[in-house]
């Protein structure tokens, strides 16, 4: 901000406290009968920077969003004074924040020099690194399938459940036995999310299983629920997340279940990591398709 300097007897005095540290510009205007004329004088006030406030070592942004870099900071000097200073940043190439990752941006104080006048910040771009593949679902011919409502997405530093919306399926697609691909969209994800729907004939004797809920209670306990279209006996196996599907022996006694929702209370899990559970229901001599569900990892302090 420009400051007016008073003249007395054709002279003026500028006190040191009237100058900012670094470069100062003084403009003198002479007005005579012949007109006016300006004279520009540059004055430099010595300084030593001891700290800069307003710049974080690390800032965060999202994919496709340019980082919000501070345009002005507060500089403190050895003499105890402080002043605002503008920052000139290197140009950030938009390709740097097109995908998750980290990059560095360099900045420099616009009108001040010294050991602390140049600096850099690390910018972390958060976004979806990968997205889970949805398990298939089963329905009877003529019955609309129950499709997933969320999908798990792995971001740079955490896992999140994204709301999922499917385009409405034409009833003709599940009127007869066969396979249908449902196409959905997840909030914050540009690609398509696919879910396979197996349409069974109404005379198919095999029980039809659909996924319910899965929650982790402690490091060693959890519960899983599913629905069965028929009475029978259920069997399950638990493996580490992503491990191969195990073989299940359905020749031994299973756990009796009735048509509708079934809850399995799990105890003795070996660690806090996520698991896969594989479930089948046996009715007489026929066995359902395998239902695969994820048991989430246990996080201390989480609410259930």
C-alpha cells in the first residue's frame, strides 16, 4: 500500500520503519507552471528472514482438481518485524493431478531474497486406485434381481464404500433362464461397474443364495448373513481375502437352515485382516451355487 510522505521546506524524511524489508519504490512528483514530472527512486532495506507462515509442507487435493497453493504468506524477520509477501509458484502441469499420487511444487517469495525465500511443498492427489469386482447374484426367472447398492473402492490411503446405481433392467432380460450383465455407476468413479446376474429356471431344484450383510465385531469375531430360497443345510469356509476358493465337503453334517435370511456368527478368526467366506446350501442331493462374501478387516475403535 502506498504511503504519502509529507514535505517541509522542500525536503522530506523517510524513517526506516516506513520502509518494508527488501525493495521499496519512491515516486516524487514535481508540479510546476510548465507541467508535472515524476521521478522514481528505488531503495533497498536490508533484512534477514527467520520464518515463513502460511505454507504447509504437505497439502492434499483430489484427482482432476488443481492444488490450492497459498498466494500470500507472512514473513518474519530477524529484527522482529513481519510483513505479507506474495508467492510465485512454478506452473503445475494438469497431468500431475490427473491420477492419484504425489508430486512437488516449488515456490519463491516474489520480492524477497535469502536462504528461506525459496521452498517446495509436496502435493498428494487422492483418488481411486482400484475398485472391487462385484460378485455375481442369482434370481429366478421372472423375478427382478437384487443388485449391489455399494462397491468398495481403494483410494490412495484408505478404502471407501461408494454408492452404486444400476440402470433399470428390462424385465425381458430376466424372464428366462440365462445370464444378464447389469451396468452400474459409482459415485466418484467414471467407469462402468458390472454385475453378473444368473437367471435360474423356476424348476431348477437348487437353492438360490443372495448376499446379506457382513460385519467385523472384533479381531476374532464377525457375523455374516445371507438369504436362501429353500430349506436345507448350509456349509461355509473362510480364507484370507483374495485366496483361492476352498473345496467344501458337503458329505458331512451341515447347519440346518430355513427359507429366508440366515445369520452365521463367526468366532476364532486368526487375525484382523479381511477374509473371504464361501457358502453353499444343500437340499437333498442338490447343492446351490457358491456364494462368496467379504468379511471386512477389523479396525480398532470402529463402530458397529
